[in-house]
C-alpha cells in the first residue's frame, strides 16, 4: 500500500530543486526542513556554524522540503553542532546535492529476470547528501545524508567485501513510473544478456561514488551517468562499464558534480547473479 504522499499526481509535485547559492548576513541564521532533517546555518565573522536534528527513524517517503520562516526556533533534541573556522568568512554559501559516499546495495522489491539474448534498462534511485561549499575551498565544509541509509555488507563472505548502504527500491523499466523525488538521484542500468541462459538477480551493488551527477531542468530530476552490464555466461562475472552519458529520457542535463572517486578497474556489482 503506498504512503499517502506517494499518491500525488504529477501536477501537484513540489519544487524538487532544493539546492543553490545563498547569501548570509553576519549572525542571521537560515533554516530549512529537508524531509525529516532540520537544518540551520549561521555565518559568524570567522566561522560557519551548522546545527541539525535527525529523528531516530527517517522514512524514505519524506521527500518534501521548505525554508523555515523563524530560523531561531528551538530544534528538538538531540542537536548536532559542527563549527568550521576561517580567517574570515565571505557572505555566500552553496548548498549542493551529492551522491552517497559509499556504494549503495539495491534490493529490488521483486527479483528481476533477463531472458537469454535480451536487453533492457532498469531505472533505480539512490539517496542524496547535502554538501556546503564556500569560496576558496575545493572540498565541501560539510557533507551529510538527507536521510541516513542503513549499513549493509556486500561480498561473497564475511572476509571479502565492503560496507555499503542498503536501500530497497522498486526498480522501474519505464521512467514515467518512477516518481520524481527531491532527495534521490536516478541511475539507468542497461542489461545485455548475450549468454544462452536466463539471468536472475536479487541484489545489486551500485558504485555511486564513481558516478558523476547531473540535473535535468525539463524533468526536474537529478541523474547519474548510465551503467552498462554485459553478461556473457555463468562461468565469468558480468562486465560493467560506466558510460559518460545520461539516457535520452533525461532530456538536456547540466553537470552538477564530478564523481567522488575514480572508478576502480574492478568492482563487483552482483553477488547473486546466476
């Protein structure tokens, strides 16, 4: 049963673009609510101060956001405070979306099969981070998830593998069925099964730190570049390639961020491909 927020039709969708550049007067805070995350920034003469409150349980359907009119209102406890010291601050700060800082393990609600000789594209989405950029600093001063994903282990056993984030998704073969969300980015994954056996997978490890991030004004969505998966036979792992383009469905896109890290020559997206 979908949550009531899922039942909005496309015409009622809120403005999904929550990021951009902000001007800060000294000691005059600005505050937002991003999903269930309360978020306040204050500029001092020689420091930026970030305060945020994350409820103990966050839900993925919490995708609304708004600026808070009274930025001095009391946040509920616990409040996390982070202070960033500067010789002197400038009056501009950019809030920007980023992809997750670890790979994200996608578990489709239902297993997906690709018959022998078939190809198809699956559209999935992964959670976004909020990063704060100020002039003169190449790296963001803060970088935190809007909705904190759960940790999971991905690998053939407990000794080999990596800690990733987990998210259950309803992967879609048709883009229009994937609801636009403010705090998730879409990754198209193109499968090509050139083996003579039907293929099934239950979990997929998406290397989001190796993906660039784009924004499409026409669709109001954030996109990553496309991933191509070529399966040649059960005796070898699928070949995975990160393409340097978004699909035509994305429309015209603007570049938002480079990948967090370069793609390793080897990353295993599948531990249960057979």
